[in-house]
């Protein structure tokens, strides 16, 4: 009886105090069962588990949209952005006209204010969570995958997944998105323009399978999916939300099935991922400073890192560095490099 009452109180925090983030921070641990509430306009809200909320209009449009954030728990700006959208739906100021699944990914890391707890959750998808010793992050990644699988179950609908992040380091291009490898499918110009309308004007084309969340939705469900980097990490409450205004407005238009902002493509810049550098030795060192900004360009032949006896060098054209991290586990990615490319016949 007492536990039923407690669950009801938790539910009330969401539906009456209207704050998914506050509820999730107060109750980050797995819930025993889903809870639902219907809004006045017939929209069904289902709190599937902690930080996982499905929003289903009575007569949805043609799209199934997943918005995820906090796969890295300390990347607070996307969490606040997504929370503002959800709370606007709950209080009726934003009308949701598409099926929407919102996920706050790594809830325990959010509470701790850390990127992860035991590991990097964005290397645990496409079944990677099933390898090695189980832990809370692997169980959570499996749950996130399972709810996406359920959410995308109806064939023939448009599928989108925007996995929102902020980066640890400065970037010469503040906002950018990684477009997962999609063999046999052209890169979508419409999606690149959609992201430009979010203020994301740099796109990195990935050419290899990986264990990121966006690759999972792209590869297994044919979704238009992206890892979206929106700026730099700051603690809760210290984000300048004006820097995310165009992204929030574009996502609100998508959710509300309103006309989207498609800026001219000339402002977007597309890069090919060139090298994916995995760490092979404990003795791994970059030749550049720890805080070197993303998109710093290095000349052909430049020595980027020493990996034990191995040398990692720039190839025959200049390459720019993305996500350097010498402290990853052996076998994990320590660096990407990218080179500028053109919108060509690979796009449609
Ligand atoms: Zn991240």
C-alpha cells in the first residue's frame, strides 16, 4: 500500500509539477512498472521507466521521433533543452503531433554529475552491452535499446533519432553532428538542412560500423539518426540556453508537425571521417596539448600520436582532429580525423 502511494507521488511530480528532469534526478533508479496519464487533448504520456517517456497523440502524424540526451550524464544543456520541450508538452504550450520518445540516458551519471559511472555508455549499443561483466550502464543501454525497438515497431513510418550531446573540449566549429555509416543508403540532404536549421552546420560522415547510439537506430531501424554535439559541457543551471535556441525551436517545430527551417545548404560544411584511431597500448600519447580544440587542422605527414611503438600520422592531405582522448581503454577509440568533402552523388 505504502509503495503504491509512493509511486503515485512520483507520478504526480511529473504530471502536476511538470518536470521530467526533477523527477528523474529524484528517482534515478529503475522503476517497477510503467505509468500513464492522458492530457486534455487525448495525448497519452507513458513513463516507461525512469527518464524514459513516450508521448503519443491520439491521431499522430507520419513520424516516430526519438530524442535522447544524457547518454553522457554531465552533458547538461541537451538535458535542459529536452526537458523544456517535454514540460511545454505537459503544460499544453507545445502541441505534440508526432509520436515522440524521450530518453534521459545515463540517469545515475546525471545524479553524480559525471560523464559515465563505470564506462562510456555511447560504446554500449548494438548489443555491446551484452559483452563482459554486467553493470548498471550496460543494463540501462539494453533498456534504452529495447524501448527504441518497441517504439519503432510499426513499419512504413518516418523514423528519426537525434542523440544530443555537448563536448568536453573547445571546438573550432561549435556545433556539429556525426552522421552514422549507412551502407546502401544515400546521405540525406534534407536531414543536413534540417540540422542546419538547428544551428548545426558541420556534418561528419562516418564510414564504419560502431557501437554508438545513433548508429544503432540508423542501422537496425533505418532511422535518420545523428549524434549531435551542441557545444561545450557545463554543470546544470550554468548553460547559456540562448546558444541552443535555434535547436530547441527547430525540434519544437518537428514535434508539432509545423513547417521546418531549412537554411541554404551553402552554410553547411560536410566532412568525411578519415581515420578512426583505436588505442592499442597503455603507453599512448598525443603530440598536441590535452585541451587542443576539436577541428584543429594538421598538415600532411604530421605526427599526431605515439601508440607504443606505433606512430599515428596525418595522411597525404591535411586532417582535422575530433574527440581526442588518450585515457580510453585499450581497444577503444582515441581519436577521429576528418577531411572536408563535397555534397556529391553520394547525397540525395
Ligand atoms: Zn557526449
